[in-house]
């Protein structure tokens, strides 16, 4: 009886040993009622090899180039299977010492895990951030104080007191639940996370605000990264990185305070069209690396929105007088002052996706193919379990990236290096 049945489709394609000009492709064996005799290896749709085993090294590739590979199986009678699902991979760049993503495996579903492979990621241990909270665990209306985050052992604590307004869980988050506060415009009750105890700190979060009545000269204190030294350590412990927004003056400014004095501070005004978007979600972020040793001009900081920020390097960020001080806390962006004083003058604020860590090393999924784009939206991914120089496991956060679109993956290292061009991935 003639053989007319084709082998099963090869599955489990995986790539390793990626270089600037070659890679190794492996797959799981196909089955056939009379045995598989060969596999065809295809590169960008062109057959480049016929092999009897389940692995092949593809050579002659171009550095920093994206390729698609698939495999088909055949038997001795010439029956061929359908093509396998293609796997995509980037070869390494010719320049050494750069960050490169070569392959991403796993499904880009919100909450799922993916594996990112490449080179130059550095090592991050522990892989997970010090603290992360998407506020999904709280019940709407529940007060935030004393609650745990989604990751990390720290709990939300209350700053301020008196007759001021509590922060509560809400269903009006960035994606799902969040935390909010609706209050008079001069309110100093807020939530904070402490215990970082580090020479570096990175924080990112989503922020939204609206108002009714008269703004007055309201100042929203949108970021506070503080150390333990000083009379008010959670609010302005030295050294501290502070950010403030005044809507009526249309300015966002940062203060780097190294010793609590005017001469020990660096103040910068940031032009920020993003902060003018009342009622829309804005991503704020800040990074502070303290001088080592204290008094040396070798620290660094940046602060602002995702696309509008001020950055200074080789900067004195820890004065000699605070040589033993370390970064301790992050305060939610809910404190305000100098606003309208009438009962109808109300400021409503929301926050979500708070990420607080001891390094700026992170993973970003963005809607633009170039990291240099100034109009990008990026969703911070959550590293989980392992982060080595060549592989990272991450939990997917899709945020508000458009379903069915192409997004671009970036790895930022502890030094701030990043792959200039994103690795494209399709979103479900």
C-alpha cells in the first residue's frame, strides 16, 4: 500500500547559541506511521538545510538582524508536513558591550510569564522589585493604611493626620483598581512605603488628577524619595529627590536636596506638556543614586514624566554631613498646598502601578520601535525569579497598549544602558 500520510508538524522550536553571524535551532521530533526521514530548515521562507536530526546551526547571518525560522518534516515517500509555527530571533550586534534582545518566548497575555534572552542585561538579584502594587487586592472604599502590595513585604503607612482625607481603593484605576483621594486642595495626609535602605532608588507610578472650583496657587507634591536623616524624614529626609507641579503656573520642577540647605540643593524646571493633561493618566518616574563616598560629585538623578524629565550625572547627591544616610522611602503623590480655600475647591487624585526598587534596571514594553521616541507609552514589566546577563523572566503587564498591535521590548540595565531599538512582539 502506498504511503500517503505526512509526518506530524514539528513543534517546540527553540534557539540558543546566538552570535553575530550564527544560531542553533532545535525542535521536538515529528511522528510518522513509517518514520521521519528528514527535516527542512527554513530561514525567512527559504530552505537553507535538510537534516536528519532535530537540531541545526544556521550560519552566514548578518549581525543585529531579525530572522524568522520554521521547520517541516518529510518521510521517505516524499510526504511533507505543514510548516511549524515560526520562531523569530535577532542576531547579536557587532559592537560589544551593548544591550541586545535576541529572543522572547511565551505568550504576551496580561499576567503571564515570558522569557527574554539576549546579552548585556547585567545581573539583578533579587530579580523582583523591592515593592510593587497594582492595588487589585483591595476592596473599593477600603482605607490604604496597613495594606500590603502585590510584591514585597513592605506595607502602606500613613503620613500626616488630623482632619485630612484618607487614601482609599477605587475601581477607577489605570487598568482595573487603583488608589485615590478626593479632598480639599490643602491636604497633607498621604501614604508611603519605607525600608528600602539603599544607595540607589527607582520609582515609577501612574498618576491622574482633576479639580473643581478654583485652583488658587495649588502645588501638587507629586514625588518624594527620601532618606532617614532630618526632622521630617518621610517628607524630606536628607538626601531627597522631590518633584512638584503647579497647574496655574504650568511648571513642573524638581529639587535635589543633599543637606537640607539652599546651597545644597539643585532645582530644575521641566517643560512638561504631559502634566497639563488633566483627567488623563500620566506616568511619573524618578531615580536617585547617592554619591559614594559622600561629598563626591559622582551621583546621578532623573525625575519627571516618561517623556519629559530632567537628568543630571556626575552630581553631588549626598553631602559629607549625611555620609551614613541611605534612601528609605517613597511617598504617594497626594499631598498639596496653597490651593483654593472654599468648600467647592476640590482636588481629586489617583495613583496606580507603583514600582519601587533599589536599581533602575527594568523591563519596558512600549508602543514605539525606538527608545529615543519622545511620544511613547511604555508599560513597566515585572521581573520575576531570575535576571542574568543573558536571560530574564518577566510577568507581562499590558496596561493600555492596544490589543492586536505590535509592541517593542526594552531592557534597561543598572547603569542605564538600553537597547536603542525595541524587540518587536505581537500583542493578542
